[in-house]
């Protein structure tokens, strides 16, 4: 890695939309320093495509949650896309291939289906607006499944299974990152397009948000992806993580056979602390440079973007 060369990055998870919504018009997506993944930092870090999560605070009243989700999507259209012609919405899986040099792809995802209540028709609306990856829960239980923080640890409900089938029919990714273990295994039985958008290895960091070795193997065997997250408590149990600690999670998943099934999902703007050297999207190439000390350029390019492109629903085995 010399000169100004950058390896292109596809990042499967950030919470910019939540921060924009909570700021009530104060933060600018272009350059607000409060945004880990503002446009200038995405450009500086070599991010060629960024997934923008729609996440609704659990404390919002249920009858207001869908409106809150639509509000974040409106910000996506007005503040992210509307003011930046070089940011292109990803609505078809082939749109990644249509990006031109200097453009950034932007794709909507849903982090927990609380906003739709018990109405799968609302999920259809979100699909029409561009949501292409759906996580059934955040950390709590809802009408679809139990999350990783729910002590009961139950699996999918019938409604949750209907959502996964909807995802299958519309080539939507089913995201397992926040699910309880039982819900994870239920998803794996029926999902055609399972991914973990932002999770690490529980073998290296024993946190309920991370995946066990058996879970990782199951995803790899089903041609699913695990996207490494930069949330320090998910990287190292004492929370004091550096880039080498992140690399260890990638290396461990490789030992399980996942070298072609590993990607990146920073969780920027959804985390309170940061990995040393990965404080925002503008520092992404620090990770790439460290990875190149341990893996071939082809393997690193895979982690950075190519593995995801090779495992899009339009490319994935049925």
C-alpha cells in the first residue's frame, strides 16, 4: 500500500440516520465531526458503499415507531442522497457494479422489526423504499424473536418465520447479529440469505452479541457472511481494543473456514467508544494496512469488499 492507493471498503452497518434524527437538523452529513461516518470520512477511508441502518429506540411508543422509521428514511433521501449527487442508492444488488469512480453506494437496512409491529405489509413498504437487509431484533424481545439480551432466549415466533420467508422471496438479507442463539438457529433453518452485519467471535471475546464457533461455521456452510464489528466490548472483554485485536477476530474466523465469508460492519455512530486507530471511517485504511501484514492482498480485498460482492443474493447459491 503506497502513495494514495486505497482499497475499497463495503461497510454493512452504521447508525448515521439515528444520529441525524436525534440532532433535529443540527448535524450535517457532509462534515459533522460528531458523525463517525460523515461523507468526508467515508471518502477519506475509501468506503465505496455504506449500509445505513434504521434503528428505533425501544423507549419510543409502539404506535410512533413506524413513523420514526419513516423519518430516518426521509433523512436518508434528503440529507444523504438529496444533497450529495455522488452518493448513489443501492436498491438492486447489481447497483454495486454500476458505481463509478468517486461515487459511494448507500443501502438502507433495518435493525430490528419493532417498527412494523405485527404488520408485515409495513415491511413491504420499507422494501419499496429501499431496505435490503433486515435484522429481526435489537437486543430485546419483540413480536418476531428474542434478542441477544433477552434472558428467556427463545427462538423465532411464527411471525418471525414469516418475515424470513418474506426476505427470501424478495432477496433481502436476514441479519442474525442481534438474535438469541435459539433464534439464530431458527433463522438458519429457513433463511436463504443469512448474514451477520456486525458481530465478532465469542471464542475471543465472550459477549452475547458475538457468535460461537458453531454459529460461524453454520453461516459459512450456508454461504453467509460475518461482518466484523469495531465496538470495543465486542472486540476485547476489557473494552480496550486496538487494530491488532480486530485482526485476531478475522484470523480466527479464517481458521473456521471463513476466509471467503468475512466482511466489515463497523457500527460507527452506534458505538460509544472506539478501537484505537479506528476512531471513525476516515481511518479505515489503518485496518487494511494491518491486515496486509498478515494476509495476501487478494484475501484483504475479500474482507474489504469482494467477499460481500461474491455473496450478494444475486450471486449466492440456492
